[in-house]
């Protein structure tokens, strides 16, 4: 890829092979613990510093793009790096598969074994995982509130979004809160200029990008029609996860309230199984979105098992990949527009309110039953937020504490 644009360093991002991309991201998929922000740090260390696939300016621009769009930011960055290094779509798919596969396999195995994992000890272990979810979501709300609502206007947007999703339940309320947040951002968040660096050049034509964006919109609009016409549960499963993936602004944790509304409310998955799986998702490396493989496998009605896991996992991640692939050839011009930046600031503030509501229900109400649970959840939060322990270590500690608590 020819760079030749003055604000980038003289280093030109090189081309590699699809196999090289797969190998590099398989390593990252096995070792990248800690959530989306930590994943970006792993990517920078491995691919920018050690392997020198691209320079700092290009990496920073790519991160900005993926934070701008809905979807799992770390998976989108990884997919885009695969497109860049692997010279197109095959490279992106290799990066996505390798980064996703390890944690998806772990979550699927847990789903298969969960039904046979019974008794007081098993119950205590699973309850400990629910308490992990409380600690992790509380940390996410705390961290996102500090970075995404740093002033009074955005704090007000967050509170308004929280009120909307509390007063009007379901996914429609969450969509409305996001839309209202974007509109409010256009009104009150236009006085802040985001720094712009460098220029992006990806091996994606405008025609391919436009096709990807059109497919994203077609699946979002036509899937509900197909479900209504056919009554197919497989299509309903795809539609529920695809719609959730299309509306995830602000990081992987935001998918929690969206998925809860889609799978727990209609009775596809019990709230207990939902929270136990989400707790375990914090302990595995790779993207939080592999939680979908667990949910698809434990569905009460077919398709479940492997078929359900595959449908749910692909459907949840597909919209984010379509959006980032479709936006790559247009991002360089769009990212400089103040209106787009203002709308995203409002949207991100609304996300804080949505996640705050989810922290209470279903996370808190489904896990904290007594003062002992409260103490364990608070301990987990402090270990994450103050002592900066990795999330997998907190999972081990709280799962062990939950197990011991069941025996006392």
C-alpha cells in the first residue's frame, strides 16, 4: 500500500499472507485477556511494535474508526488489520476467525457441560460467575462514565437514556435512547474538535464498501420480515442476534442489555443461565461477543447446540464486520466532519445510561441476594477498578468464593 501522505511516518504498512494473519491472530486469541481496551493494547504491542505491520498513526486512525461504529471494537480492529495485512477480505476473515475461535470453543464447551453441572458446589460456582458479571459491568459503567460523560451535557444525556430504558422496557427503548442520544449530541456536543491524524488507505474499493453497507441494511430490515413470514425459529435467532450486534455502541459490555431483552424476555434462555455464561465470558481470552456461542448452544428450543452456537455467533458479529468493511474506503473523509463527531459523543453518553440500567436489572437483581453476595461483588469491583487485577483472575477468585460460600 502506497502511503505518500505527509502526516504519516515514512514506514509503509506492508502486505503479508492470509496464513501469517491467521497465525498472528490465533496467538492473540489465546492470550488477549482483559476486555476490548486491553485487546487494543495487545494488538499494538504485537502488530505495531513487534511485527511492524503498520505505523502508529495508521493504527490510531483504525482504532478511531472502530470506536465510531457500532459493534465489537476490538474484533473490528482485528478484522481491519487482517484486511490491511492480508490484502483484502480473506485476510480480514482469517483474523476474525483466529481471534474468535479460542474463546468461542471454550464458551461452547461450557454450554454443553453446564446442564450436567449440578448440585450445591456447582450452584455456588455458577453463582460466583454471576457475581463476576456484577463486578465487571460496574467497572465498565464506572470507566465509561468517566470517559464518555465528562461534562454536564453528556451526563444529562446519560441520565435521560437511563430514564427511557427504565420507563419503557425492551429493545425498542434501547434503540430510542441511542437515537435520542445522537440527536442530543448534535445539539449540545458540537464544540469539541477531535484530533485527526494521517490518512487511511485500505485494499477495499468504494464499490465493495457500498455493497457491504447495502447488505448490512438489507439484513437489518428484511430479517424481521422473513421471520414474520416463515415463523422459523432459526431465522428468529439470527434476527435477534443480528439486531443486537447492529446496535452495540460503546464496547462489548453494552451487548448485555440488548441480548437480555432478546433471549431472556421471550424465554429462550433463563436469566440464571444468561448471567452464568456472561460471568464466564470475562475469564476467557478474546472478544466478549463469543458469549453468543454459549447462548445459542443453551437455547431452550432448536436450533441449539452447535447449530445454535454458530448462528448466534455469526449473527452477532456480522453487522459490525459489514459496517467496518463498508466504511473503510469512506472513513477518511467522514471522520473529519464535526456533525458526525457530535452525534457519536451523544450516542456514547446514552450508552452509559443504558448500561447503568442493565447494572441494576438483570445483573444486580439476578446475582446479589444477600449481604455476603454484596460483599463479594464489591470485592470483585475493587479488585478490577483499584487493584487492576486481570478479569480472569477475578473470575477465578469469585467462582472459588461462591463455591466455598455454598458449603458454609
